C-alpha cells in the first residue's frame, strides 16, 4: 500500500482566518482516517504553530524579532499538536509528533536515525505529525519552509507520493490573481527554468511558503522518485480523490533517472561553500558522470571542512552539482589545478585521489 506525505500550509488549516479552523481540520482528519483504514501509510507535515500561538495568547503586540516568532511557535506547537490529537482520537487513531531542523537531515547518521523513528511509527500504525522545530531553530539550522520539509520527509519515508495542499488549485500558466484567463497546468513532465519563472510568491501572507517553494519541493521530491501534486486543500474530498488518482491539481512526474537513496540526503545539507570547475571538469561531471579531481578546480569560495556539502559551478557561475568534499577548503586551495598524484607531496597526507567522489555527488 502507498505511503503518502500530506503537507498542509497555514492558509489551509486556518482557511484564511487568523486561527486554526477546527471544522476544516476535522474534514482533513476524516479523509486521512479513511485512507488509514484502507491501509495507506499517512504522514502529515503541518504548518500553523505560530498562528495557533498568536490566537492562544490573544494576539499579543510583540516586536518583530526572531525570538517573538519562537515564542509564538513554542506556545502554539502544543496547541497545534493537541488539536490534531483530539481530532484523530475521534477515529481512534494515534499520532506521534516529530519536530525537526535541518541538522536532522544534513548529517547522514542523523538522517538515518530520523528515518528509523519515522518508519517505526508507521509500522505501528501511528500517524507521524511533523513540523519544523521553530522554537529553537536559528537561520543556520532551519529548513526554511514546510514545503521543503515535506519533500525531505517524503525522502526519509521512502514515500510514493507527496501532496502539497495549499490555497491554490495548482500551478497556472500565469498569475490567476491578475489574469482571469490563466489556465491550470495539469501535468509537469519536467521542472525547467520556465516552470520556476511562472511560480509566484505567497498569496495569503499567513505562511512562509509560496508557489516557488512548492516548485523547489517538487523538484527535490520527484528527482528522488516521489510523485508530487499541488492541489487545493479546501477542495471537497481532495485527499481521498488524489489517492484514487482523480485528475485534480498539478501533478509533477518522476523523471526517468531518479536519484538513489544514498545520495538523497545531499539535498538537505546546507551549502558550506562553492567550487568553480573548468570546462573539462564540467564535461566529466555532467556528461561522463565522473568524480571531481583537483586538476579541474579553478576557484574555492568559502571556508568548509572535510565531509561538508558544497556547490559546484562552472566558470559562468551556473550551478552544476552538490557534493560532499573529501578535503577542507584550506587543503583545496593548495591542491587546486594539480594532478592527483601530487596531493601527498603538497599536503603531506591524502584522502584519496578525488575531491568529490561521484557516489557523493548530485547533479543539478
């Protein structure tokens, strides 16, 4: 039976108001319960903690600081999870809360530990309810928005599908807010620069994610083998209909060559620096799918350690790939442009002949 990740934005859970809309959330739970009883493995990625906290504290006047938002998240997260728990209890379904930050994805060992927790909940027929840990997360360890968090969660769970449920019907060929002739795009075979160009910003102002973040999330998920659909969270029976392949929303197809599981965590890791490669290295990486050698490196930007993830770009600044480096930035400054057999002579040690192995590389 399929594993499905459901992401609910703040605008869906509040239905455009300033507080959680319990009747609508109950309708969401009813649909989840229907699929759960049929054997589907359901995972919820939920926004709404800050909105719930603001309502619970009677809309306090707070300074526009990170600590104020963290205060609201800390208070609201308990209110949010309690609401989900109470509504699922009506259907005698248990839930388990998981709060994550980017740090839980960026390290492979922590990635695997988080995956094991998630899979254990599913095996025991408990619905995981996931949110970013906004009460403690700083900018450096935030995933940033729950669209991308849901894509990373779908990778963790080896999900079959990801549903990004929002206040829009899907992706349109132009902005439907300003153009009444805008047409819904029902299927995206491949995400391109044109796809990203037609994605606008946040409509409601209630959440952190707009259509552009959903495109990014769809790109991460589909390249990892997970079909993704953007659809209206307020549509009647939307979740059950999507699970039964009813043609609604915008469906993003999985490309022919999905990324294998070992590399998927690289999507979550923060970029610690950049390496500019020459034309020969670019062709070796992108066409021949080879590892990066020091001879192909032209420039190092940033300070990073061995084992961190960096961005590879060509001489025009075009991003080519993400990869885990086997040498720190100081070492790379010394060996860039050199032949691999000289590494030990230059550094006095070596971690192999390649800077980034092709097994630790994800092409963009």
